[in-house]
């Protein structure tokens, strides 16, 4: 029984060693990994730029909305003033 366990352990260690050797463990990434990293980096930079553009557009739209709300309030006040003057003239 112990001999079988030793054989299994030995074969497992050999398989592990062989997989490490065959997969090419290295300290440096290969060209394909570097290219993938560069593509991912470019995609991230493009997404960040698009986010900045969207935030800028959103700020502009919010500013325009605030201007339009102020303009609406002014027109409503003017309407109220004109209505009250017309009512005063009619009396």
C-alpha cells in the first residue's frame, strides 16, 4: 500500500515538474501577452476619454437646463406682471 502511494506521489511530482517545464515559465511576458496588454491599455484610455467627453457634455447640458429654467421663471414672472397690469387697466 505504501509503495503504491509512493508511486502515485512520484508520478504526480513528475507530472507537475513536466507541466512547469513544458509551459515555459518565464519572468518576462511573451510578444502575444505584450500585444494584448497594449490593446487593453488602449481600450482603457479610449474609455476614459469617452467618459471625460460624456461628463463634459453632461455639464454643458445641465448648464443649458439651468439657463432655460431661469428664462422660464423670468417669462412666467413677466406674464404675471402683464396679467396684473391688464386686470388693473380693466377695472
